[in-house]
C-alpha cells in the first residue's frame, strides 16, 4: 500500500493537493527500502482482497501498489495469460517494486484521479489501503469506473472512522491522523461514479506490538504522522505518548485497531 493523493476541484484546492501529493510521494519514496518488512498489518489485510478474486481476468491493475508484493501475487495467481500492472505515485516505491519483482509486470507512475490508462481497458482493479489517502473520493472512483470494462470487478480495501484510535489517544494529536470516511460516504461515491453493483463489508482488525517504536514503524503509510509542516516531536512528546499508550497494553502487547472496509464493485 502507498499513497495516491488526488487532484482538487479548483485552483486553490489543486495547489494544496499538489503540495500534499509531492510531500507524500517523497515520504513514501524514502520509506520504500524498508516498507515491505514493516507492513505486516497491511499484508494481512491485503489477504482479504485475495479471498474475493474472480476466477479469470485478462487485464489487472494494482492501484497504489507500493513495493509491488500484492501485484506479484496477482501476476502469479492469474498466470502468463494475464497482463498485470502496478501503479503508484511514489517513484521510490516503483523502483523498489522493479527491484523486488523483475518479471513481466508493468510498473506505472501515476495519479489515481488521472489514470494514464485507456477507458474500458481493465477486467479487475485491486487496491489495498491506498484510497484513504485520496482527498477527492468521487474523482478517484469515477476514474476507476472509466478504466474498467463492462462487467469488470473492483476490489478495494480502505479504512473507516475509528482507525488508529489508540494512536490518536496516545499522542493526543488527532489532527495528525487522516480523516477516515465512513461506509455511507463510500457507497454514495460508488453509486455516483456509476457502478451497477456496490457491496461494502466492514470488520475490525487489531494488531499488537511490543512498544511504541514498533507501533509507529508499523503504521507509516496508513495515516498516522503524515508528512506535514510544524515543529518536530521532542523526546518529551515521545515519552508522554509512550506513557499514555502503556495504559492500553494487553497481554498481547500494545493494540492498534483498523476499521477495515472492503468495497466490492462491478461496472
């Protein structure tokens, strides 16, 4: 998973979106070399999408592919008869994807709201934990529908309200987290885009970590501590957050909750 910030609707919004897009792309490019080994929670949630794959697909896109691990699974699953592409905003992530998976996968640098692909060209679009990074949900789903063939499937994992609540409480800085959208908002956007079938399922996924450092390493790229201006955290800030988080510790460790939503759409 990685970030796919999207174009805005007016000049002011577009300028802000461009700045956001550039900052997040840089952050993910820097994280690319060690992202895959830290993203155990993301990989676990990605398996939920694999359980829903259609039996056959000729042209497949992994949207927000990151270092390409899920893309490679899709390529193996569908075999040589399938054309698989991985698209990401961050050049560093794509470089890591090419290094890790040097096969026939096509790697594309692009924006989710302006996909560099022909209309009605895909049988399947898969996206694991990238949609929450897109400010303009309607534009992204409209683009996904545009590039999908009639009868094509779209499988998306994204995150809903309540995600990373423990992190927000520990840092006492809710503004540092993304504003996660609820299922109703996604349903409206999918219908507005023109998908003829819209199914959304939700489940709570909770993971546990030994300490605050492990928590923060695990959630990079999911929505906490996004690249932004402002003062750097001090040692005192970190110590206070660690103390708050310790009050939530269970026998399994420090909990991190994800309110996972899976969108299963058909054009």
